[in-house]
């Protein structure tokens, strides 16, 4: 029993010692990384490359907060000491940035600036659009050129179709009067025929 307990204690102590060694090694590595980071930040706090003309290549970009070099298109973060460019696509150290062929180029990379169109260009675009619409003609589809109800006027005025079909008041009255005269004549003739036929019979119904 004592031997077993002693073996277990020894294993536990070795395990604790191994864990402590791992933690100490990780701590030393962490401290080393921090020291390297601070050294890189202090040594590259502001990369100012002076051209032959005496102009500075790096300028602070107020939009991003990083320094920008329009000659090679690189950004620089003064807090971390890292560099970034679209060609690389990620933040890299100074050594990696210097290993890129683009870093030493002087091709005057310019950041794109998107602006609103001027009033003159906008008016020209509107005119061109109107001209294209006029040349193209009306849009395809059913086009109703006349009113759905031709007899109904737009503003109370009679339509041409209604006016063409309407008769004059004099002609209408004249036609009605002739029809009435013919009817009256026929009625009078029928009345006379009835009276003439019934006249001999009137004496039969007379009282004595």
C-alpha cells in the first residue's frame, strides 16, 4: 500500500511539474511576442520615406486613420507597425511588405474618389433620354386614342358622332305633323263609314 501511494504521489508531482513547465514556456513565448511587437511599433512608429524631390510619400488618411502611400498603394498602421495593400490582401509585417515588388514601385496609385454628377452632365443625360424616347415612338401595347364612350363629351360639348346623327328640330316637327294629319284623316274616314253603316239601324232601337 505504501509503495502504491508513493507511486501515485510521484506521478502527481511529475504531472504538476510538467504543467508548470508548459505554462512557463507559454508565458515566455507570450512575453517575447509582446517585446517584438513593441519593438516593431517603436522602430516603425511613422514610416516617412523622402523622395528625391523632398516630398513625403506617406500621408495620413483621415477616412481610415492609417498612413497611405499613393506611390505603391500601401497602408501603414502606426499602432501595430503592419502594412496592407490590395495586391497582398492582408496585413503583413515590414519584412513581408518589403519583399513585395509593389512596395518599391513608384506608379502613383490613386484612391478612387466617387463624386456626384454635375448639373450639366445630368441635364445632358435627361435630354438624351427624351430624344431616345421620342425616336423610339410609343411603348408597345394597347393604345386607346379615342374615348371609350364617344357620345360622352370631355367637357360637356357634344361629340361629332352625336351631332351627325341628331336631326334638326324643324324636320322632326314637320314629320310628326304629317303623320298626325294622315292619322286624323284615316280616323275621320273610319268614323264616317261606321256612322253610315249604322245609320239605318238607328230606328230599330227607338222606343215607341
